[in-house]
C-alpha cells in the first residue's frame, strides 16, 4: 500500500487519453500530470532532444513524490523509455509495449497496421516490440501528422477529419490489415472516424487502455497500490498556456479540468 501519486507525462494534451484509462482502472489513485505544452510537438524532434525532455519531465514528476512514471506519449516512449528507466528508481512504463501486446493478441491474419507520429513510425519501436512477440507478422506503418492538429482544434467529428483520414488510411485498407494500432496519444479521439473508414473487420488498438492495465499489475506486484476508498486528487502541470490545456483537455477527459499550474520545465 502506497498513497503517493502516479506521475504521467506527455508532450502536451494527448496523454490525457492515458490518464482517462488510469482513472477508470485505478479509481483511488492520485495522479500528477505534466503536459509539455511549451515544447510540443515531440513527433518531429530528434531522439536526443526527446530523451533530454523525457528526463526533465521525469525529474519534475519525482519532485512531486510520484511512486511510478507513465510515459503517456508514443514518441517519448519510442525514443526515451530505456534511458529514463535506467536513470530513475521508480517503475517507468511506456505505451509501446502494452500496445504491441494488445495488437498481437488481436490479430488473426498477422497483418498489423500502425499509425503514429513521424518519430514513432521512423523509430520502428512498435514494429520491434510486435516482432519480438510474433516473428512472422507483417507490419504496415504510416505517419498521420495532421491528426494531431485536427484533434487539438476540436474537429474530430467534422467532415475534414473524415477526408484527411480517408487519404491517410487508404494504403492500410489496400494492405488488408486486420488490426490497427492507434500509436499516438491523440488518435483514440478519432476512433469513430478511423473505425468507419477501416470497417468492422479491422480491430482498433488503443494502447492507452492496455497501458493502464499494465500499470495496475506493476503497482500490485510491487505493493505500490492505493486501495483506500476515497476521492482521488488530480493535479495538472503544463510548461505553457494553462487556458488551452483546460479547454482542449476537457474534450479528452470528457470533464472540466481544474487545478492546472504552469511550471518552468527547463529548471529540472
Ligand atoms: N504525444 C505525441 C505522441 O503520442 C503526439 C503529439 C506530439 O507530436 O507531440 O506521439
């Protein structure tokens, strides 16, 4: 039993899709969230830069006495998980391995699609994680960079998102995949659009759900869970503009976000 909060970070708002799943599956845990809104996007930056950012973000969360860190960003998980894990003592968990596990469980034909940022796709992190579990698999990976601004604009349900998705997803339809990993924090907000285009025969994987499940097992295995039945505390920190985070973030969590503070991340 450990009453310290769980630390979660992302390049900005998107990691709230992971927070939402953690809130569902671990309803008594306090959460400290950091969104690096001053330095977003991570998806187009180098591994060196992302590793530096991920370490700073982790140091900030540890200054809030977190008992575990969730890297709720696909790009940062792809580039920096091993380095962060090596540097800090608390359990550190990314979203790639849980997403890969779910994809391998779901596929029947062994034809898996992956969509994510350029960084995530180029890193081949999902591909490697999936191939470790299932060698004969065929992977079709594509970056879909316009999905992030569409979601942030609150346009997930508009026609424009449908048109952009149709354009991006056409090669994956042709590839006849049966499983598609939504390998970017923002993409689960587009589940309806992506699902309509890909059709019922394609299983969509949201790594956020699987990450929350894995976090729960890690907490219980290490005696770190908080099972006291009480209202949990959620606090949010950003490195820029708190208003945009509150406005757009409420669409991610489907509820108002309070308790947001701005911090100087470069100090950590
Ligand atoms: N959070 C990022 C990810 O999941 C998407 C946004 C960005 O490029 O920073 O890869």
